[in-house]
C-alpha cells in the first residue's frame, strides 16, 4: 500500500528557526494606537510602531538610525567625533575676547 505524501506549502514553516529567518528576511511591522479619552476629551495618545527585521533589510528600506546614534558608538569613535578640550577652550577664549571688545566702551 502506498501512503500519500503531503507536499509542504512554501509558506509553511517546520521549525522556529525557519520562521525567525523568514521574519528577519522579509520584516514584520506591528502598529497600533492607544487613546485615552474622558468625556470625549482626548487625554493621552500613544502611537506604537514596531519593526522586526534583519539589519540588512532595515538598511535596504532606509532605517539606519543607529549608525550615527551616540549611544551605539564605540568610545574611540565618540572621542574622534568630539573636539578636544584644548580646541574648545581656545575657541571659548576667542569668543570671550570678541564679546569683551563689543561690550567694553572704547
């Protein structure tokens, strides 16, 4: 006797890893709004947007806010991005000197 074999549908997932791979590859967006009203007066509105995808997919769709965010930078790159203290003090001294010339009658 021959038992029929069921061909899996391409969208069916056999494991959690397959499902996770598909979500990260394609992306998943969850959106919702929560509004708190009292006697038809809106007191609070929360807009929730959640995007779950891989870093490559996020960059592909133009979401890359973390690349320049200071919280996600290494200490070495943060030090390069900030002017050093001597430069800052020199600039401050020049600004103060210019301001004192403008304020002092003479």
